[in-house]
C-alpha cells in the first residue's frame, strides 16, 4: 500500500501536461502566457484499487486545479490481479478560478471515463498494449453542455523505442468540448481563436463531431534508460472538426554529433481553416562543449501577450546565452 507515490516539485513547468485520460486536460502548458510564470505541481497516489492524480497550474495563485480518480474494476470485482488497472472507471473534474496571471471567467468541467485492455503482450524489453476507451463529460450547471468520446490507444515499447498513439471520435454539444484545457488555454482564457473575440468561458462552440489523433514517439540508438537521452522525440496532437476547424500542436527534438548538438522546433495552430486562426512557433538549438557540462543556447519564436483590454498582442522573442549543467 502506497498512499503517496510521487510528487512533482512545485517549481516545475507543466509542459504538454495531460491529466490521466486526457479528456479535460490534454497537452496543457501553464506558461503559454509570456507575462505569467506560475509554479505548477502534480501529485499522484495509489491506494489499491484506487489511483488518484491531482494538479495545480499555480500553487501560489487561485488558478487551474483538477483531479482524476480511477478505480480498478477488475480488482473490485475479482480481487487483486497480476496486472492492475486493465479495466478502469474514472471520474475527473477541473476548475479554473481565473484569479492569477490576469483575471478571467471561472469555468468547471467534469468527465466520466471507462477503459478496457484489449491486447497486452509483455517481454523483457517492453511489449505492446492496445486499449479501448469511452466517456461522457459536461459543464456542471450548464444544461445541454455535454460531449461523448470513444476510441483506441496503443503503446509499443522496446529498449530503444517508446511509441504511444491514440485515435478517438468525439461528439460536442452545447459549447462543451473535450480537451478544453489544452496547449492554447492560457491564451484562450482571455480570447479564443476565431472570429469571436471573447474569453473561452463565454465563447460559443458549434455542435458537431471531430476526430482526434495523438502520437508520442521517442527513439534512441543506444538505450532509453536515461530520460534526457533521446536521439529523436516527436510529440503531436491534432483534432479535425466536421465544420471545418483544425487544431494541431507538436514538438520535434533531436540530438546530433554524439549528443553535443540538440535542436528542437515546436508549433501550435488553433482554428486553422477558419477566420481568426492562431499560429505560434518556436525553435531552440543547444551546443555542448568542454565535456558536455557547458553549453551555448539560442532560442527564438513568436508570442501573444494578453492586454488589459482582453485582447492578444502579437510579438516575438530571441535569446542567446551560456549555461552549465550535469544532466545528460
């Protein structure tokens, strides 16, 4: 029995963070607003047959907080199993007080999810898993604001490659959408992408359906044993709506020349295919020398700055510098 399994330090940035099932918080960044630098935290706990994950985007301010509780149904019905969490029922809820990093309307979302393991093959190096999921969510206190989702998730793991993929069909009604707290949320809480220049909490969202896909691929020519060593890493999510909107975000990183050169590029496109679409891009290069502990770094990209009027002002950034670390 482990009441508290791990804590992510409060000073950590939440970058591309997903809350368990990911139907409320998916690929979220708490520092997408360049004028706001919160300290986020994640806490996970296991007390079989219950698994809990909770997070706060800002431990010092009244902002985005949420949790998901997953129940191991196989454990409940048949006792402890050799492979836990193969059949789960989970409930998640997330609330944004909107009182730090600028003031915005509060918003609460909740979601119920069920998952079932379809295929599980294990070997000494890893293995393969295929999982089915389905769920329903809504906005408490808002009648008619709900959505449903069903899909598949897969993971393939070897000593040198870790690949995770997800494909889902989604239904949206009454302004609710899955993954509302996503990569663009820290900007959308002030002004959504699209022709409606209003905060996300007040923005209409058309009734319809969508297809969502996500791929996370890590590969290393030697071994995945050391977290910071990845010759290649790609993470990407995309959602296509039947009424013409497309949302895409992703990041590609690679290590070259005996890991002395690291290059990363990333981007976000929200509302592509519609008026008022939002595009952001960034890049970073890091060259290590003198045994790898000293490095030179260059960064650049585009930004959007929230204003007092509730609009977003475009901008850009570029920086160069030197640093030292011992984490390779």
